């Protein structure tokens, strides 16, 4: 967003085509960034869920059999 603000306020002589290309590249960069955020959020949630399942299994085994 800061890059877009700088583009709008600066005294550059970019053509409209160059501006569209620049904005498109920024949008692509943001799309890739959001995809990474979604990936790592999902991976972290899956890791937490797996650890919770392991802890539950261990607790139930201890209750049922007295050992794991």
C-alpha cells in the first residue's frame, strides 16, 4: 500500500502502461504473500491439532492401561 501511495504522490513520469504493470506486479506479490500466510496458518493449525490428538491418546492410554 505504501508503494501505491508513493506512486500516486511522486512526480514520476511513468506511462499508464507502466503504472498498470507496476500495480499488477504489486497485486501478484500480495497474492503470493496471502497464499503463504494461508499455507502457514493451515500448517500450524494442523500441527496443533495433531499434538492435541497425541496428548489425548496418551492420556486415555494412561487411564485405561496405566502406561503408554
